[in-house]
């Protein structure tokens, strides 16, 4: 299976191997064989990695853990073509990007492709533990009765939570509002970046999956934001992730941006002291 550098696919032995990052693999060996990591966006490397034993290509439409790295739609389209050409499965990991997070129900929809398999979790449960694996009829042919099992699969409470989430996310106008508020958030963050260029270098991301690339060590920014009562999480490429609720309104966005502005000022004053 071909995967991409900077990815994050989970904490089981197999998904740690698919992720391929040393900081996650340390202490969890031996590494499961069968995964070839290539640089994100490098089509020549993808083509070279495809061999007679290759079965699939696994990719996140946006690398969240990797630093909110967008995958260009044309790259996903070309991966789809390569999979069709070589008889491979295209697997989209939408655990962090799915269920409206990017302003679409699924992030892959922005590229106009259809994956053969898709993994979902996090957002689909609205905070309740819920994971899902979706597949086309053709891709699911190998998943016959008895080939896979899970102690908690089909948990009635999880299914009810997931249905409730989908009732909200799929309601007319909901994702339109997410996209409007996400645009407002990025515009306001761009203003903060301009005011505090010595703290924030770049604002990136799609929908409510936003990254601020820090000009200082990202831990400093995370700590300063926490001091303002705003919780964020670090990612790759010195990026601090913002993952607001999809139901965040304009007033809450303004409040969060004010917190970020104060945190940047706090860092600048500390540097000047």
C-alpha cells in the first residue's frame, strides 16, 4: 500500500506503519510490513512505488496532523486515474476531514473523485466514540461474513448519535452556514496575521479545519492561547490547529479571534522584555 509522508492514520500497529512517522513508531515494533511512504504531491514517486504487489493508495484529502496540508484536487484526480489504470483501491482517510469539517460533507468531494474505501470517525459521532468504514460494492466483495469483527461495532447508542449528527449536518443550509463562517474566520485570522507577522506566518486550511503556521515555536503559541482560555493543538510544519465547532456563530468567532490577537500580543511583549 502506498501512503504519504506527513500523514497520520491511527494508533494500531498497522495504521502506525501506514503513518510511517518515527515519533509515533518508536516503542511499537516490529513495524508492520507492506507500506511504502512517498512525498505528498510527488506523482513520479507514487508511480515508482506501484509494483506487482501494490493493492491500494491511502491518502488524507487534507493532512491535518501533518500541518493542515491541502492535497490539490488535480493530485487526487491523478491518483484516481492511476488506481483505475493499475487495478488499485483508492482509500480516503476522512477521520479528521469528514462530516462537514471542510465545508463539504466529505473533503474528497472538492476534487470530483470517488474513493473505493473511506474511513470516518470523530465528527460522525458528535463527540461519542464512533468509527465507520465505507466501501463501494466492488471494493467490499472481500469483506464477507466472518472476515472482520469488532466488539463494539453497530453499538446502538453510537448509531443513534451518528444519525442525530447527520440530521443536523445534512439539513438544508447547514453547510452553507459553515462555509460562510469559515470564510469569516479566515478573513479575521488574516487580519491578525498582518498585525502580528512576527508570531503568525500563514493561515491555511479549508472550512473549519484551520492552521496557523507560527513564526515562533508552536508550543509558545499553544501555551499563550491556553492562557487566553482557547484550546488548540499542535501539528506538523510548526502549525497550530484550530478546529471550531461547526455550529460556531459570528459572535463566537469574534471572541476566539480576540483571544488569538491577545495571545499574539502576549508573545510579542515577552520577546521584547
